[in-house]
């Protein structure tokens, strides 16, 4: 009986060992496959020179204030570029009411890639520029329209380059690029009339209520605002942290892995009224605002913010590259 027990025990040990080896081997293969998948995702290189030219092309139109010829011409340029880069283009032409009851002839421009996919990520920026340089040192310029190169054109320039890459190499998911209008027509300090709520971000408010596709949804969104300035720093915006925290972490971890940690400090910034707020509140899509925050400046956004100095002189290709390459890395690694 002792020999029989010994034989059975040895047999059981042998079976356990075989099963354990098989499991270990399977786990090793699975782990290797996961590592291989992550390391071989073909993320295209972001072309900062190209993005810079798209920023300059917008600036060449002049201030893109609603109801102006420059605004209309730039809108055509942006819609044509998205179409040229293979997107299904939607235009939301709508009359929006400004803080002073001015009717703004506005246009949200949407480019959809792989529109049939239910797995989607939203990328957005505003394309209009502010009608007032109301933060300029020279008070005489406070009612002068600004060129809005960093505040508006930079985010659009980055996304046009992203669109160009999407045409050449499709990611595994659907992407929607939205250029929101009438973001920067908010109430100026010198307005003497009755102040109304929610006078900023009029285009995203409209889209949030009437999306370009009925029932539109996305996993999350990324908003780019003031993403081209020299010496920019992108702190983690507070509303984004509260409502899209895991995506904030994903984006900032990606930026650090790519070597852009100096531009993307993992520190809390301020809370901003921006298009991402209405994307979340009206469509319940968590949306991360990548926006320049300068804690040492008086405004928090840099000395050129809402001044006549927001021009091509402040645009840095290195900043455009850091933001653009981070965005590409994030979206091409979505499954």
C-alpha cells in the first residue's frame, strides 16, 4: 500500500508540474503578445513644420471674427482642408446670439474619420478669434480685434496636421475633429449692458445641444487651446481632472514617456471656462482641456493673451510638436 501511495503521489505531482508549466508557458506567450502589440503600434511622426504652416495660413486671413470676410474665407479654407484630407465633412451654419444680442453668422466645422465606427474619440479646438484686445497694455487697443494666432489658430493647426496623418494611416477607431466657432466672443469688461450667463463658447454650446450626428457619443474628447506658444506649460486643468481624470492621466503619462514632461507638468492648474465644459455638461462626454497655463503671469495665460501681440512671433514649433505627437500617440494606441 505504501508503494501504491508513493506511485500515486508521484503521478499527481507530475500532472501538477505539467499543468503548471503549461500555464506558465501560456502566460508567458500572452505577456509577450501584449508587449509586442504595445511596442509595434505604428504611430506616424507629427510634422511641426506642416502644423506651423497651417497656423500661419489662418493668420494670413486676419482676425477671424464672426460676421467678417476673413472669418468666412477661413471657414471655407478649413472645411476644404478636412475634405482634402479624407474626412466626411459636416457644417453647422447657425445664427448665434452674442452677449450684446449681435447675431453671429457662425459655423461649426466637423471632419469625421471612419464614421461608421462606434468606438470614437473627439478632437476639438476653436477657430474664431476674439473681437477685442481687452487685455492689452494699451487701453486704446481694447476694442481692436486680435489675430488670435495662439488663442485659436494653434489648436486648429495641430489638428489639421493630425487630419493629414489620419488620411495616410487610419487608426483602429473613429476620430472626429471639430472646429468650434464663436468661442471667443464673450462679454468684455467694458460692456455696460445687462450681463448674461454663458456668453463664451457659443459654438460648442450649440453643438452640445444639436450634434452633427443624432445621439453622437465618444469615449472621450481632447480640446486644444493655446497650444503653440513659446515656453508653454500645460498644467492639468481642474474641470478636466474632475470629469475626465483617467484621460488626463493617460495624456500626461504619454507626454512624459515621449520626453515632453517639461511642457506637461503633472501639477494642477486653474479651472477654465472653455469648450470642454459644454462637451461634458451637454453631451456627457469627458473632455480634457490641453491649455497653456502660466502661473507667473497676471492673467494665467501669458502676457500676449487677448492682446495684439498674439501673433506669429510667439509660435514655437517645438510646442506644436510636443502637443501634436502626444495626441497622435494617444489616438493610435486606442483599440
